C-alpha cells in the first residue's frame, strides 16, 4: 500500500470516526435529554392530575357541605328523626339537590344506612349503604375520595364526598359525587405530543370500553391490556413503550401507568400518561442524516487533502525514493530538486549533499584503488619475475667463467646452460600468459547448460589426483539435484570456474579429506556448493580471498579465485565463502537460470578450456575485457585461492 493511499485512508478514517463519535455523542445526549424532558412532562402532568383531583375533591366537599347546611336539609333531617317518619316523601329530593349543586351522583342516607333518596338509581330506595353508617368515622373531617358508584346499567368511577347532619341522636348522611370521565381529563393541560388516558378498573378482567381519553373510548385499546394487567398484578407505577406501527419508529409512544386507589386502598383506576416519541425519532433521524452528510463531505475532504498533501509530501518523497534507487544502482550523480524549505526540502538537500559526497569519496577511492592495484601488480610481477631471472643470471655468469677458464669444457657447460635458459624462459612465458589471460577474460557466450554435467566434468578432470601415490587420498562426494533446470551460461567459462574451485579445494587438503559438491534450486536460482575438509581460513583471509594477486599458497599467482569471481559476476551471479581454522571451507555460487538482458548464442563455438589457475591464452575473438576481470576490479565479496 502506497503512502498516498495510507494518507487518504488515514484522513478518511479520522473523519469517519470523528463524525461517528460526534453523531453517537449527540444522539445519546439528545435521547437522554428527550427522555428526561418526557419524564419531567409526565411528572408535571401527574402533578397536575393530582392537583385537579384534589381541587375537584375540595369543590365536591364544598357542594356537599352546602347541601348539609341548607334549611331544607335540616328540616328533612328533623322530620326523619321523628318516630314513624315517612321517608318515601323524600325519594325525589336527591334529583333536585344534585341538579341544583351540579353533582353527578347524590344519595341521602338515613342513620341506619338505608338510602332515602338516590339521584343515580332511584330504585335503590331502602337499600343499605353500610359503609356510610359505619361507626368510628368522622365524615365531616374526611376529604373526597375515589369510589365505585353503582348505576342501573353498571358501575361508574366517581369522586365521592360524605358529610353528616346530626339531629338529636340520629344522623342524616349526604353522599355526593362527580364522575371521572373524559370531561375530567379535558380539564388537564397537555403538553404537545402527550395524552392522558383513564382506565376504570371496575371489571374483573381487562375491559377495552373502560379505557377513555378526552375524546371518549380509545382506539386499539387492547394494546394496553398487558400494561393494565401488569399494574393490576404489581400495584405500582410502570413504564412501557408501545410501538403502534412496527415499520415506523416514529409511531412509538412511551406510557407511564399510575395506579389510583380508593378509600379502602383498592385499585379502582389506572392513569396512563402517553408521550409520543415521534419528535425524538425525528431529531435522531436528522442527526444521523446530518452525520452521514458530514461524513460523506469529510471523506471527500479527506480525499482532497490526501491529494494536496501527496503533492506536497509524497511526490518529493517518491522523487527521493527514485533517487535512492538510482544511487543503489550505481548512479551517484543523481540529484533531486528541492522545491520547498520545510522538512522535506531539508531532507532533499541533505540527500543531494550525501550523493555529492559519495561521488567524491568514490572518485577518491577509485584513484586510491587504482594506485594500490598498480602497486600490487608491480609487486607481484617483481616477485614472479625475480625467481626465474636469478637462475638466468647465474647461468650467464657460469657461461662467462667457463669460456674464460675452461674452454675445453665450454661445449658441455653450454649445453647445460642453454637447457636451463630455455626452461626459465618457458617459466617466464607461463607467468606472462597467466597475467595476460586474466586481463582478457572473454564475454560469456550463453547457451543452455546442465549444471550437474558441468560439475561432473570438472571433477573428472582431477580423477587422477584423488589417489596419487605417496599422497593421502581425497574422497569426492557429489549430491546433485536431478530436477535442476537448464541454465543460460557459457559452458567453457563455467567449466573453468568450477575446475578452479575443485583445484583450490585439493590444494587445501594436503593431508587428504573429503571434497563435497552439492547442487540445488532456491529462490528461482541454481546453487552450487563446494566444500573441503582442509585447514580452513581466517576471517581476514576470507575478506581478501577474491582480490586479484592475493594468495595464501607458497607458489601461486593469486588469480584462480579472482577468475572464479569474474566468471560468476559476468553471469550475474553471486559467490561467497564460509570458513574457519580447522573446519575447512565452503564456497557457494548462486547463478540465475537466465541472466538479465542475456544474449543467447545457441551455436556459439566452444573455446579451448584453459587449465585451472594457469590461465592459458583464450581463443581468438574473445578479446573484450570483462569489468570484473580487469586488474582494477578489486572485489571484496568473499573467500580464497
């Protein structure tokens, strides 16, 4: 994932998460505030109901007290207190008194609890209202209360007040009441979105007709049945939400149910306060919609910001990354334009300064390496040429002495001297040929090569040396992977490199040992591993091992492993060494199956394979110098000669 994509994703996630958190917070706060306001409105409505109930009760008590205090009532009580009084003459008085004092219900009750006159049910004449005449009650001190009033067609819920008119030893009870129905509910001031309902709990089970509001019977009253039954069972206030339309969240209504009890603590009614959640749902929907819109705008803003930031940040960084890749590829002259003065611009200028210093250091290093290489070459040449020149000088001096002192033996001395001169000249010729051969490493002529066959061919070249008479034997062990693919390589150069490695291992085991060669395929390349059980090398020897003219042998030019590295490098491969004193050494070669930009020559003529580490002159036409084969190409990638 690119930095630009990560930046866009970061901006987008930041905005989305921020908007989501804000939306959630506002939604939660709004819901909490709305629920709190709804609870406050509900409590205010309940308080208003209680105040209205108390006010109506006081008004009812006043009306009943007025009836008791009237002269006509006093006359009636006196008359009824006389022995043999006829109560039937007053059977219709309750109607006039109720109408006069605007009472829905009125009963005149004698001292023994018998009904003298009843406005709501005239046929109740003579019926006993024992609860009214119960002893120990001071009705004149009692306030109005909720009660069940029996009517001709059923029962009704009423607000009732009782007052007593004593006459002598007898009493006249006046029981007045007001019906609690939609008229009573209409007196309540309802906040917007709220409604009050009253359920008269006068039936043994839920009765939909007993539920009313300011408009009369309530539609879909059966939906309240579970709530009413729960209040009847528990006898306490209960909150519940009713979803009137399952597909519409705005149809939800919160219901607060309050039980209303009579004088004997019996449950006579349930007040239901409904609070519509349509406003809350509308607000929440608006907040969510606003959150989506803001989130979408935030995403768009994040994309625009990422594009702008990428133009200011990622593009200079991409140019820096490209410049770093070019430097890694060897182009140290690359420069990245610095177009700003911020941190990125400072980084760009620091990069340019770094590449400038690297280029200067590289030039100084190349010059130093060239001087060191020529000095090493001069030292090696002086060393190699000094050995044969000394015998040449002695031979010439012997010839001169023989000519001057023993002319008669000159011919014999001359024959011996010329033989010595010829041998030493051949030695000089061989030394020069080795240096010439290393300086003229040919360009690989690629063609399909079986690496296993190349290994076997290199090992067969030394079959006779594995068991030389008078020398401890060396046992070759080959572990070759038969599933290896054919690689594109120069068979002659590859044979030469492998032969030099085998010869190097033989020289490292003067006391005998085991030569192990393995081939395998790994990471799309072919690996060759050559191991010996010789004396091994020190770490500092491993570091200089592939340097031209460096050798750990008493006799040698130091070109064998340099040639191996040159061949491997020309095939775009890698070579390394792993060694320690007393445990032998292991050389590892990694060759690509097909070198990059390889030019295949399927019919390339075979060159004469030069002897390992001797460097015979290559065939004509193979004269182009390899960079890694140049005497200036000092490489420090690995191990030994």
